[in-house]
C-alpha cells in the first residue's frame, strides 16, 4: 500500500450544527459528491468573486486615469437638468 499526499491541499476543520451537516451530506449525495467537495467548491467561488471584484476595481482605475480633467463647475444646473427631462 502506497500513501501519498497532494501538494497544495490544506485540511481544515469546520464546526457546523448537526442539521446543517445532515443537509450537506444529502446535497452532496444528490450530486454524487462529498461534503468536502461542496465546501471546496464554495470556497473556490469566494475566491473567484474576489478576483472579479479586483478586476472590476482595476478597470475602474483605468477609466478614472483616462479622465483628463473634471470640474464641479462643469455641471449643469438643476433647472437645466429638469428642462432636459421634459423634452
């Protein structure tokens, strides 16, 4: 028998109420998966959301850097804004 360990894999301990664990086992069984795989999938989705947020933030900075000048005095008046809406 050969024992091996995958590099880059961390074991964690999570405490959940019995009912939550029971439901997780049912969901995992319905998917033909394991609770560990469900937790791993969920944690990976958190990482993907963080990456999406970082990407959006980078795009925002890029757009903001492209704006050469802006002045609060360039704004139209409230009356002009309402006149535009009526037309």
